[in-house]
């Protein structure tokens, strides 16, 4: 490893200059497509590369492969052209890899998409290229996995090409923070690579860029960011489990604690943690720790607590029904929401999957509806989903669900509502005669 010196990092910001690049973005999902569209909008000549033929065809037709109003608008005017052919990489000075890095069923890191992307790039990498890995990886992967693959064609990192890591930062559905204005960090194999990386990202984003001292530091940043959130969410989820027995409304407690102007950051409990980052990234750090003889007990416990929340949500429903002499077994239960967060169609790692599975295990029949994911919904409308259900679980805080009133449930014979996202008006539901239970409420 050729670690970047303090002096090199300190002088980067004033010395960058901007020009137009030929850019390849490999992986056109929730991370790569917004980046490719942004780079094209900023004047770069961009080729998108993805192995999914249907996705490539959709993008070239000007249609977003997933729900995102900003992307849909950009696709109508973009110069971006997409391909399934990795040979397009040889036309480019900069290659940005944005493929997913999930975990397997046993929670071990699955680097196959990243390895496949690097193997596709390597034979076509032009001399003098800059390769930037945006995919989230545990510290050391760029040097021990990515670099050897890229060098197989005979070129040497730091001499014939540069290798950097600029971990992605996206927040789907956020209208305020997006790929153009979120601050970024970057680390590289050499000072030259770092300068080139800062130069490129400075040409497309308005946010600040924090140079790091080498690849490992940059790799660690994203893992730490999301592990921080996972741990704090686990803390309030555990409090919710405890407060449920004590009869304390945790939301009121968190709101009160938030009046302290320092040393407190509010996090809120829910039926589970979803998405491609928070429930995934801690496992990368846990795995790397084990490889180096260290046991991340705290991180493992946080994952255990958060993974349990969908089961607790079904427990809460079953217990509440029993209190009204009703049985969960044989009952139809409306599950409102498949996406892992509000007003998007991304259901990766969504707690809804486990909730649905747990309902079936206990003999209930889930009736699932998500307005953003009709192809996986059991019914075409909310009304049909509620009709005939004994109880309901709100699993996603979609705007359409937050606007529901007690009448929507009572008119369909539903008197028990489990608010898995604590997004409904608790007092309004209780006053209307609905048996309302939130997570820790």
C-alpha cells in the first residue's frame, strides 16, 4: 500500500482543476444511475454499464428502472447511453464501480458482484485510467481483492492506473440531500490517484470532499457511518421492548430527551431495520474483525436486537388480539408496506419480509399492499387489502398510510392496528375505539 501523506492531503483542495472526462459507471442501480446521470448533466461523456439487459434497455428508452422522480426527469434529457458490454471501458479515463455488496443468508459478506465487475473491467482497462470503487466494502478489500483482479491484465496500480475508493452516499427518497450535494470522502492507493479522484468529484458535486490517508481509511468511513446508526437504533429498539412492559411511551420520552441542546441525537424504534446499508454494513466490519482475531460483540448484539424487531411486532399483534379473545391463527392480517422506507419502491432487506414470513409460520394469512410495489402486492388497492382483515400492521411509513384515519380500519371491521413505524396519530386512534399499539408505545 502506498499511503497518502498528510502534506499531500492538506494541499489537495486548492490545487484541483476541472475538465471534461470520458467516464464509465459500472452498475446502474440506486447508486450508479444517479451518479451517471449527474456526471452526464455536468458535461462529462458517460457510458453506463450493467449486466441487466432489461435495466439497460429501460434506461436507454428514457424510463427509470425504479421509482425516483429526480431520475425520471433526468432520463428525459440525458446524454447517457448504457450498455451490457464491458469493452466500453477502454474508451474511458475514469471507471466508477457502483455494484451492490450484499450479505449472504449467514450474514457473511458477498463480494461476488464486486469481483464480477472488476473481472469485467480488467481486460479493457486503458493505460492511465482511474478506477474508483463506490461499492461499500470492509477495510482492506480494495487492496486485497480489487487490486489483484485489476492487475491481472499486466498493468500495475500506481504506475499504469490509479485505484481509489469514494464510498457512495445516497438517501433514496430524500428531497433535500441527494447525490449532487452530499459531502463525500475519498482515499487512494497513491497521492496522484487521490488528486485525480478529488478533481473528478469536484467537477460533479457541490458538496465538500474529505481526502483520507489511504484506501483503508476511506473504506472504514462508510462502515462506521451505518454501524453508528444501527447501534443507536438497536438502543432505542431495546428500550421499546422494555418500555412496552413498563407502560411508557418511548416516543414521548425521546421527544423530551431531544429538548437537551447537546449530547443527545434522537433515533426512533420500529418494526425493523431495512435497506442495503444499515442492516448490511455492520456485518462487513464484524467479518473483518473476525478475520483479524477481533470479536465485535457490541455490533453483533445490535444486529441481534434489530433482527428481532419483526418477530416482536408479530408477537405484539398476537398478544393484542388475544387480549380481545381473538386468534391470530387462521386470521387474515393486512400488512401495509413492502418498501424498507417511506415513499420509495426499494424493498431490499425490508422488515416486511420477516413479518410476512412470521405471520405465515403462525398460521395467519398476510394480505400485503404497497402502492409503490404493485407487482408484489396481493391486492390492487388499499381498500381491498383492508377488507376482510382481522388486524393490520403498518410496516412502512408511506405518505398514503400516514394519512389513514381510524375510520379506514373500523369500516372494514379492523379494530386492532399495530403501528410498526409509529407514524399514526396514537391518541386519535385510541379515542375512536381502535386498539392501537405502536413499537414501545
